[in-house]
């Protein structure tokens, strides 16, 4: 029960409401009767306490004029307590009698006592009687309890806390040294410093003068009343004219500054929290838009390039195919490399975005349909397959066209030789010369015809070769096949006609053979030996002029060996030639000896000694030409062999180097050598060494281009092709970039979650221990064993399986069947650190909204930066609660949507 009538000196104490409160009330705030009666102090208290009370009563639409009189009936006193406490007091009595007033005042005093305040020597009768001392003491008690007690600064409270707050805020200002709540405030500079510290635009502090306290005080009081809604509670003249201003009046007025600025500080803190959350959300949305655009551009390029690579329409000439090959080289050198970099950067951006979303407690980013990383990977694989198929097709087509050109030239050469040989043969076979010839002439015609038949049979092989070449040209789809077929058909038809005419002429000659009695055996022998020798020379000339195509040094050496073998037969052929010419000379010698006149040329053959000598001379001329052609080809093949060896030497160095680097990067990503920054620097050094190695790849590309230009299609000196090197080089670039990105994300996770280097190393050691195959990921059973080693209860029972499945849904949301180290440290950091939550954001919005369940656009624009305020306004749904007003916005659903708990 509160004692309102105790005798003696009145004191006012708080009961157990925190350290230092009781001491303060007992030692410093005893109501000094003599001081209270000091007119100057009483005047200051009256003015200050009246203004303080009115600053709260005006919220209820009323005020007081005389602090002694207006509280006597207890009605406005109870109203004041309801306003400042936010609680309802018992219903007051409305009677005019003294007892009604005393009862109302007692209700107010009981309420003050219920807040832990011990009131001594303050009774309802004194208040009802208008006792100024008691009334001022009661108001001061209310001010202490509701305006000063809750002030807390660096573990100090009440008066000490308020004083420390003033000292902290005014410390940077010259001529201000707050040590108490009386003389430290007389010059007015401390009041102006408090305002300038929080609202610098309201005070021009540098223009204030310490020797003009009245101006300083009035300036502070007017600015506080006009801009800070703090009523004027003091008179400048009273403060300046008093030796020691009233401490309670100063404390009351200064506490209003504390509450005004601390509320703004809370709003600023709430706004900063919202700005931070919104900034993260805006940055993530920007990264998502960048990913979508880059993915769309890359997929569009892939979809545009694949049809070009799948266009396999064959060309007619080697020049056209060479142009296609040059276009393909431009694609490889110019168009594809930037896209490889874009693909790598896209994967890095995607991983970074997912890491940031995990760190900010946001849902994982799901790209638009058809723009997943897997979609881009599949499209890229399709592109690589089309590229490989296109290159193989190009090389096969060039081989085919080369073969076609060789066969077409060979066909034309053999056809020309045959047509030259058959020229005039039909006319000769149709002649009727045997009807008027003598017996010797007939016999000669028979022998001549036999020689012709021998010649005809010898040419049968050439006709078959011509037909076979024409057939192969048709099978290889030679573009000029119609003209080849027409020419071949003409040769075959003519050959059939020659066979028929030969048979008819032989029958006619045999019919008259009985009339032939003498035969010049010598001419006959000459004809028989001259004909095959002539055929041999024609075949030799044809072979010496025959075109050849080789691809290896062994093939050209085989041709040279065959040519050397042919040259070794020339001495014997020369002896045969001399023997044949000797037969003709012997026949002429016998005729001369017997005075026989030969009628013209040998009647049995058209092959004269002049023809034999002429063709032999031709053979002698063609042999050195053939030597030169073979030597040139041998030089070319030797050059090609040099190109092969040169490429093989470089490829056998570059290929193992790429493989070694891939293995070293794999070891670095598994081992724990040094801090993450050391690992990152090590990886970047590796990346730089890879970049510095690029000239070796360029040299290999140049050598490969020379090999392709030389039409070299195989290389037995190395197992590495340029395609292998390119694929390995691209994989090496992608692997080092991805590994660097993983370490950067680990650093980002460590810094964002406050994970120490020792914790990170412990996580890595645990992960590596169970990563038995050093593949950089854990299977479900390996991950379960790792969790058990860390103390998680995931044993094989119903509860353990449920907990393990929950954890797996976090670390492997896509059900890939494995857990990466990044997912592992995300999980471990989430288990050990705290982040912003939707509830915290909701609480921050509630502060900005003044404890309302909704917020308005004007409040958002006042408290937040313009771009983030508009961001919230555009996304907040209208508030639908029972207390909704026009323009009210629902900040609760907006906050939960930021964390993926509902749709925004």
C-alpha cells in the first residue's frame, strides 16, 4: 500500500528497477525544500514541467495552464498518465466534491506506485489543496519514471545514461563540455550541438558565439519547437540570469531531445535493414537478367551455327571445297573462341548467383525453360558433334574430289591415246585391196592383218581400263559424268565395230590365201618382232607419261624403285631394237645382193624402222622427265614427312602438358595447402601459366594448317590430333576457371558466414577424408558417414533416415546423387551462423510504419532511398486488413516473398 501521509522530508524512490536508479533517487534527487522554494528554480520548474505535460496532453486534445490548479481534480493527471503509459487507468469520478477529487488523485498515485515507484510524503490531499511543492515533486517523479528511467547508454541508465549520451553526441564540438545538467548548458552551445549532430541542416553551428548565450539558447529553443516538435520549456533569460539553472528542468528538456533523436535512429536502423535486403534482392535480379540475356544470345548463336555445320551439299570442284575449308577455319579461329569464353563465363555467373542466393537465404535461381545450364551444355555438345562431322565430311570430300580429278585426267589421257590409235583403222579394214593384189601382196596382206589382230588384242586391256575408269567416275558421282559416259560409249562402240570389221577382213584374206605361195620370211619375222616391240614402246611411253598420286614417302619410294627396275631393262630393249632393225637390214642386203627391188615398205607391217627409232628416241626423252617428276614428288613427300614429324614433336609435348596441368589442378582443388587465399593465388598462377602457354598452341595450329594445306591426312608419329589438343585446351581453360570460381565462392561463403580459416580447413579435412576416390564430391553413403563423424544423428532408423533425407534435400536439391564441397560448406555455415529472416524484415517495416499493420507509399518514400522505395511500392500488394485505409500497402506478404516463403 502506498503511504501518502508519511511525515518528514519527502523522498521519491524507484523500487528495484535496475542498477543505480535507487542511489540516484536517494542521493541526488531528494526534494530539497529550501531549493524548491527558491523562486528562480521554482519558476523554471513550473514552466518546464507545464510544457512537458502539455506536450503529452495535446495528444488527447487538452492542456493545462496552471500546474498547481489544473491537476487538483485528478482528471487531467489520470489522462496524462494514460497518454504517457499507453495504459488505461480506472474510470475517474466526475463529482465536484473534495472526496471525488481525492479519489481521482489516489487512483493516479496508485498507478504510479504500480510502476515500481515508492512515493513518500506525497498525499492526495496536498495535490487537491494545490500544494506547489508536492505537485512539482509528483510531476518530477512521473518524468523520471516515464521519460528518463528507460534511457540506457553503454550499460548506464537514467541520469548517468542521459548525461553520457549528451557527452558522446557533443564531444566533437568546440566550446562544449557537458559535465552536468545545470551550468554546462548556460551558454546554449550544448543545445545547438545536440541539434546540429542529428540535423545539421537546421543549425549553422560555426556562426554561434559563446559570449552570446541568450541568442544561442533562443535559437536552439525555436529550432527544436519548429522542426523537432519539442515545445519550448525554458526561458533563455531565466537560465542566463540564474547562477545555477535548475537541474530537473534541464534534464526534462534534454530528455525530450533524446527521445526525439533516438526514435529517428531506430527508423534509420530499420530503413538500413530494409535497404540492405532490397539491395541484395535488386542485385540478384540484375544477375538473373544478365544470365537470361547471355544464355539467350549463346543459344541463338548455337542454333544458328548448327544448320550451317550440318549443310553437307557436295561441291563440284576442289577450289569450291577449299573455300569451304577456309570458311571452316575462320569459324574455328574467329567465331568460336569468343563463344567458348561466353559459355565459361555463363557457368561462372550462374554458380556465383546461386552462391549469393544461398548466402542471403533466397530460393535457388531457376532459369527460363530451355535456358538451363544443362540446356546450354546439350546445345554445345550438339554443336561439337556437328563441327566434328562437318570437318570429317570436308576432308572426305576433298579426298573424293582429288581422286575424281586424278581419274578424270587419266581417263582423258587413255581415251586420247586410244582414239589416236584407232584413227583410220575402220577405213583400213574396209579396203578391198586384196581383190586386185598379187599373190605375194595377198600373203603380205594376210600377215599384215595378223599383225593388226595382234595389235588389236594388245589394245584390249586399254579399252577395259577406260571403261573401268568411267565406271569408277560414275560411282564417285563425278560432276562431268555425262560427257565421260558419252566418250566411253563411243570408244566401246568403235571397238566393237573394229572387232567385227577385223573378223570380216580375215575371212576375205583367208579365202584368197591359197593363191599366196611365197612369203618373205624375213619381212614376216621383222613384222612379228617389231609389233610387240612397238607395243612395248607404246606401253612404256604411256607408263612414263602416266600420272600418279601418293601420300607417303614409302609410296613414292616404291614408284622410284619400279622406275629404276624399268630403266634396268632398257639395255636389253636396246639390243632387241638393234636385232629387229638388223632383220630389216638383212632383208635389204639380200634384195640388193639378188638385185631384187622391194616395192615400198614391208608388206607385213606398218611399223617401219623409222617408227621404231622415233618411238625409241621418245622413250629415251621421257625417262629423264619421269626421273625429274619422281624426284619432285619425293621432295614433296619428304617435306610432308618433315611437317608430320614437326607437328608430332610439338603435339607430343603439348598433349602431356595439358594432361599434367589437368591432374595438378585436380590435386589443388582436393588438397588443403594454405589458406583459401593462398589456394586462390596458386590457382591464378596456374591460370597465368596456362595463358602464357597459349603461343605453343598457336604454333601447333600453324603447323596443323600447313599439314592441311599439304593435304596430309595421317600421321604415324603421334597419337594426338589437332582436335584432341583443341578439346583438351578448352577443357583445361574451363576447369581452371571453374576451380577458381569454386574457391572464390568458398571465400565469399567464409566471409559472409564468419567462418574461420581453421573451421574451413576442418570442413575440407572432413570432406576429403570421406572423398575416397578424390572426385571432389561425396555419394549419399559417404556423406552420411561424414555427418555421423560430425555428430549428426542420421543412423539407419526411421528418425535418422528422415533427418538425413532433410539434409540431402538442402545440399542436393536437384537430386543429382552427389554432394559438392560448396554445398557441404553452405550447409555447415548455415548450421552455425545466422542471417536476416523474413520476421526481422517485417519488424523493420513495422518500425517505419509506426506500429501499424500496413505502410503507405509516402512513408516508404520518406524513409527509404528513391529507387528502393519505388521498388517496394511496385511490388507490395494492397493491404486487405480490417484497419485498411486508402493507399495502405501490405509489407508482411512482401517481406515473406523476399525469402521465397510465398509468391511476390
